[in-house]
């Protein structure tokens, strides 16, 4: 069976990591906007950054 000419393309690893980095910035900004303490937002940013970094290492290693 032939493949369709415009098959959906999966995002590259770099695109996924860019979105993860965007989330690392967006989540603390929303928390601050909603009135959460600064240290809570900073903790969330650090936690998301750690998860993103670990994901990056695992993605690169799996290639």
C-alpha cells in the first residue's frame, strides 16, 4: 500500500526540547501571575529544567 504524499511528520527531538524549554519558562510565569510565592515558582522552574535536561540526555543517548 503506497504512503500518502503528505504523511504527517513527527517533530524532531530539537523541536520537542524547545517546547520543553518553553514550558520551563511558561509554568513559573503563570504561577507568579496567579499569585504563587516566588520561591515556589523558582522551585518549579528548577524541577522542570532538571527533567528537561535529563530528557535531553536520554534522547541524545537513544539515538
